[in-house]
DNA sequence: CGGATGATTGAGAAGTCTCAACCGTGGTGG
DNA sequence: CCACCACGGTTGAGACTTCTCAATCATCCG
C-alpha cells in the first residue's frame, strides 16, 4: 500500500493526513499463480486490484481467444483504478507471473476520495496517466515496426521499474514470456523472438532469464523513439487551487 | 456546452444545479479550418477543448512526421478533459474537418469540480471512458486485420454519432479523408481504400461523399467483433454514496 | 479551363505470420 | 539419481497482409 502512495506522489501532492487516509484503507491481499485471470472480461467488480508483487496485465480478448495486452502493471500500480468509476469491466486483468494482489473495495476508495478532494484528483490523475500510456501504445502499435515497438515497451518498463524502486532502467526483471510480450506488442511469439535477437545483435539489450539488461540505453531509446513525457511524470499542482486542500479537511 | 452536459449524463447522474454550474462556465468559441492543429504535441495548455462542430482528433506524432490518431472527437466531446489534471501534453489535437472548438479554462473546470464532487466524478468517469476506448483501439490495432479495424471504427463512430444526436448508427457523416482514416487505423491510405472497397463489395457499408451508410449493421458489427461495452455506457451510481451529493452543496 | 485535393488502380517489395520442427532447462516420478 | 516431460525459447521455409511508389481518375473550385 505504501508503494501505491509513493506512486501517487510521483504525480500529485498529498498531505501527510491524506497519505495516512490512503494507508488506512481496508484491503485484502491474495496470492495468484501465473496465468490466472484476476478479473474476467465482462465481469462487474466492487474492488480495485493493487499489485503488490509480480507482473499483472490488462487485456482485451478477441472472439477466437486471442488476447491483446493493453497495459502492464508492476508492484505499486492499481491495475484497475478506473473501475472505481466504471465497475462494469470491458477488459480483463490477468497475472503474467506469480503475483500478490491486494483487493481494495471501491466503497473505501470512494469514501476517501470524497473526504479528500486532493485524493480524488490524485486518483483521477492516475487514471489519466494510465490513459496516456494507452494512447502511446496506440501510436506504437499503429505506426512503429516490431523492433521499435519492442524497444519502446522495454524503455517504458525500465523507467517504471526504476521509479518504483524495483531496479534501474538498464537492469530490471521483466517476468513475462515471449508469448506474453507478443500479446502486448500485437505480434507473434516467433516474431518477438527474432526481434529480440535483433536487439541483442545490435548490442542494445541482453537478457538472462527474465532479467533485462539494457546495454545501450541511448540506442534503445533512439530505436523506440522513446520520450518519457507520455508517462506524465511532471508533478502538477493544479490540485492546489486556493481552498481545495482546506475544504478537504472539514 | 449543452451537448457536453448531455454527454456527461450518458454516464453520470447530475442534479439540475450541477448541470447549471457546468453550463455557466466561462468559455470562448473559435473556428478552425480543416487540418489545423489545435494543440501541438508537447504544448502545455491552460484550457480544455470542447468540440462544438466538426471532427477533431487526438494524435501522436512520430519523428518522421507520421501521425497516429488515437481518438476521434465529435461534437459534445471534450477532446482533452484529461489535460485538466495533466496540462503538459504528450499528444496533439487537430481538426480533421472545419470545426468549432470551445476553449474552457482549466481553472473554471477545476472550480466547478471542487464545488461539486459529483461533477468531479463525472469528469473523472468521462476521462476513464476515453481511456477505455483507447484500450479497445490497442486491441483493435494489435489483434485485428485491416477489415476488422475499419469496421470497428465505423461501428464506434456510428454509435457515438447516434448518442450525440448527430445521425443514426447506420447513417452518419464522417468528415475524414481516407488519409486521416489511415492515420487512425495504423494503415496506409491505399490500403484503407482497398479495405473500404471490400466492405462495400460485401454490402456492409456504402459511402456517398463523407456520408457513411451502414447497409448491414449486424454484419459490420460481426466483422468488427464490435461490442459496445467498451464505451462504458452504463450509468453508474457509485457517485451517490450517502452524503456525496449533500456535501457538494455547501 | 487549370489546379488542387482526394479516391482508385497496379505491380513489386517488405514485414510479419503460420506451421512445424528442434533445443535447453528445470522439475518430477520412478 | 536418472529418465522423462513440459514449457519456453529458437530456427527454417513458405504464405499472406500490408506497404511503397507511381500513375490515373474524379470532383470541386477559382
């Protein structure tokens, strides 16, 4: 839960009291095995899923069963904070690796959001950041080839891992199979394999097991046309209109 | 502005007073010609853009100048409501057709959101719906071929036009060139052209100028694997926690 | 009538997919 | 302790979708 607060603080200002309020939320941790669906497509949920450990993904499922991963979630991410305002899921959430997921009731989240407008803004901003990543993925899928797409996802995860304190942008664990990567990149596993080999041959990245080592970050970023702006990391203070914080207290 | 309120009401409950408050927002309308960028990539804005007329798009731009359209916005849509909580744009907004755009200052939007929590929730929910469409586009681009992608966008726009009162799902005006459609579908104009011909040959759609006529909605929806759930049209009442509305008044 | 823009067509090239086989490694049961 | 199995990674060859480039056509407008 602390990780979640830390992540919110990347983009929003929250007072100590507000942070406390979030930390005090009731929730229940569960373990799931790799390849378990945490939320099935079409399900209506009454809680959001905070990733505490492992790699989790949101996906869209086609009629033939093919999946497209639309976002990755790493520890500290609330995988479906958006479900708070829209509990009928058009998506699914699945664990790509063994994972620990903390269920936080919508009711709790809404209460704390209602009591503290700054928190509601922080939640809102968090879902907007999620959407911004999605928009970047659309660009990535629509206008970049396999090599750039793979490079981009590696850059994105690298930065996010680093921000989450789970490694550095040039060395982190990405606990996904090439199959799963393919589902995220809109490719086949075979092509992901060949593309990864290409990036290795270019001495841009190396992998050992599921550990990714970026040998040449500038080159990888260049291949990806990576610009971290889309992660919306600027800490905006628009929450702090005169009065906002004050009103939240009463 | 009325259109915007109507659109919010599709997904959120708002009291008369709340609706009034939105209608009273200060704003300034501007006309833009087709192919004008309303917000350039990287710009920081202090207002959101409400589409009053015409077709507007959000896009991501590659280094070679290629663009990927990530969302279409039709009259009644706030094209960058997300900018309210994240004013540093990683995206651009452009007019695909001649358009009337209403600029609404962030300051005004934040004030009304702060005064009425139900409005903040409605705004939040609106951006979540925007993100949900993006997620669907990711699925569409990643796992569907050109024919399904085109069909899906036509279905989406059809439904949205109908909801906005700008036509029916089977007959509406889509004021975009095949070039622009290609930028949205991650294809080339040539291939959009051939794909559209195929849909016409299948008697699924017909076009006259920029008017799209869906000859066989079930077939088109079938080709697209279209399921309107991703538009998040259920009107959720989670806004109405005991007290939410009441607190909003004082 | 001339020019611009957008739609259409054709042909060859490139990127990615499919299918099928093979390899390497870690875990498991005998 | 070893043989085996399952899973994920790797390789090869041919097929298919989509792209590229270039030309042509149609429509609108000055």
